[in-house]
C-alpha cells in the first residue's frame, strides 16, 4: 500500500484510464477486423465508414497516436477501393 494519499489516487486514476482505454482499443480493433473481412463492396463500404469514424474518435481522445490512426484508415480505404 502506498504511503502517500496522492500516490494512491494516481494508482486509482491510472487503473480507471487503463480500463477505459482497453475498451476503446478493443472496440476499434473489432471494427477494423470486420471492415477488412467484408467480402462485398456494399458491406465493406458500410463497415469501413463506421470503422473510420471509430478510429477518428479514439485518436481524438488520445488513446492512439494520430499517425497510427492514419495508417489504419488508409488500410481500410485501400480495402474498400479494391472492390471498384
């Protein structure tokens, strides 16, 4: 057990942030996998746009870096364009 109250509070805050970030990361990864696994153009477009929206939200909140978000969005866009 930490000696100082401030250290204990930081531990509690870090744990809450870790759980929250894990949820958003998991949600983002699931959306990306669904978008990449789509077999037809209509489904790929729909799932791709929703995945890109989720990626933007996660990047805006600082959970992932903006360059990682750009890479993931590029990957999804390339998959969506492959049906054209």
